[in-house]
C-alpha cells in the first residue's frame, strides 16, 4: 500500500478528474489524502480519501470567479490570461506549497499527484529530489509541454511540419514566453525565490516536464506528435469513462422516446462551468437549426431548465441533466464549447463534433478536434447561428468526421484510464522507496 497525496486547485473542472484518481487509488487499497478547497470536502470524502483543506489564502469559491477576483472583469485575450495565471494560479502557490509540506511532514508520503495548475507542486519540484516524494503530474488538459514540433500551448495553432514549422514554433515560443507572459514569468520567479531560494529553471508553465511522471488523461491519437516527447510521459486515456444513471435517482425525460424517431440527434451543451450565458452556443444552435429536420437536444449543465428563456422551436428538447452513456449512442453530432473530458467522452462513443470555445484549455481542445479530423472548430467563444448550422450540416453530410471519431473512440475504449495510472504510481512508489 502506498501513501498518496492528491492536490487540486479549488476549481470544479480541475477537482472532478482528480476525484476519479483518488477513488481509483482508494479502490486499489492505497491510503489517499486530497488537498483542495473546503467546498469540495464532501465530494472528496465520498471517494474514500481523507480531505485536507487548503489554507484560506489559497482557497476561493470557483462558482463566481468574477466576484472572487474582480480585477479580471472585462479582461480578454492575453490580458485576461495573464491575470488568471498570476492571481488565480500563481499567487496561491506559496500557501499551497506550505500546506503541501505540512501534509508531507505529518504523514510519510510516497507520491504526490497534482493537476498542472496547482503551483504549490511546481514549487516543490524546485527543491532537491532527495527531500521530496515522487511527483506525478496528471494531464487534465491537453498536453502543454513545450516542443520544437508544436506552437506554444494556449494559442490554438496546429502543428506545422518541417524546418519552417520548427522555425515558426521557435519564434512563437520566444514571443510567448518573453513578451506575452514575461510579466507573469517575473512574478512566478519572485514567488519561487521567496519559497525555495531560486527562480524556476525555465518557463514556469512548463514545470510538468520536471515531474517524475506526467500521466496524460487522453490517448496519443488525440494529441499532437512530438519527436522530443520525454519518456516520463504516459498516455492512459480518460480517467472517467462512464456517464450513466447508476446510483442516482435521476429519471429519463418524458420526451426520451423522441430520440428514436429517425431524425438526426444534435446534442448541444456548454458544460458545467462556462454555461451562464446560453447565447454563447446553446441559443445559436437552437436558432440556427430551427428549420432543419433534426432533433436538437439541449443540456443546461445542471442549471434549471427554465433558465433557458425565450421561445423554443418544435424540434428542441431540454433537460438539466442527461445520462451520456445512454444519449451519445443516439447522437449524430455533439455541439460543445470544448471541455477536455466531455469531448473525449463523445469520441469514446464515436460522435463527431462542432466546437466553439476559446477560454481556459478549450482553445487547445478545439484545435485538436479540427486537427484530428473529428469535427469542425468554429474558433470563437460566441457562435453565430448560421455558422453552427453550416458546420452541423457539413459534419452530417461528410462521413469522414464520424470515421475519425470512431478511430479515436476505439483507442479510448482500449485504454485503461485510472487503472493504468495506478500501475504507474505503484511502480514509481516502489522505485523510490
């Protein structure tokens, strides 16, 4: 049995995949502690792990980030990204690190598992190897490691082969690290010096490269090829591969039989985080397909159905919650803003996509959808009805999108997810004892 410490920023999209990790390790018989925000205490204990609270100066309520961080309101593009990296992720690094060190001192720890934006673990890696446990970075977003074969993470630019592509990537890397994120790098180095006595040895966002293992929650078929990929990187597939009604009291909506009426089913969702303004994607999909011979199935991501206001065409059905294991086999196209887990869950079922998301990791997820041939990237946060409709019609008419989705879906179904992660953690723990 290994002693494992799981760490996550107190943000639902970061916590949820790490909950699957904690549950899987507990089921393998390991002693698991989980360091995250107080808001997630009950969900942590439900996995069988021991909850450890982040200190108040590293905790916040992620349900209303603009209220918690008013300085970000109105910021877009690079300014918004710089603000978030500085204040939401890097500033809590020191108290995260102190809580991490206290947890390790209190209980001998074989391995620390962290998502890539928990900067306390990045600071831990700035200390001597002999003084820390093994560190495993969990890839809950597309692989972000810098490479000569890819543009810098966050730009949403697909790979370009050959010498010209590498020259492009090098130029973009310099501009990104020194100009766009130069102020954030300076701040991150100041934090690192304060905590560990030395700056980060490279670009602060490339810190997962220094982990003992980087376990990516995807399959290689959905990631850009890299000739310089470190041998510490392992693709295990999504850690959560289910979405059924098991162990819930949620029943199917009364209109469920309409899914089998013979019309193509177009499912649209904005996920559970970026779903406050339905005009971003849900309403444009409804309006764009209002006169098409399709069934538009809307999920409000857990919000009440009546939050979707305004008239609804006769070909629209709405539910707060939908069981994906039962819905996706009936779905012809998924229209989504590009959450990493949701996209891969659709691909697992061989469902092609239309994606429109440019925030958080979504820029990179949407770029990979287009690159892999599994769907169309609208390259926007706020889609236009005509653009959504044209893209959906194209995906319906061109079988290659579903064929590529099925190809990646087969790889996902063959992957072992959290079980493969547990194998790697156990092997690393034995090696370092």
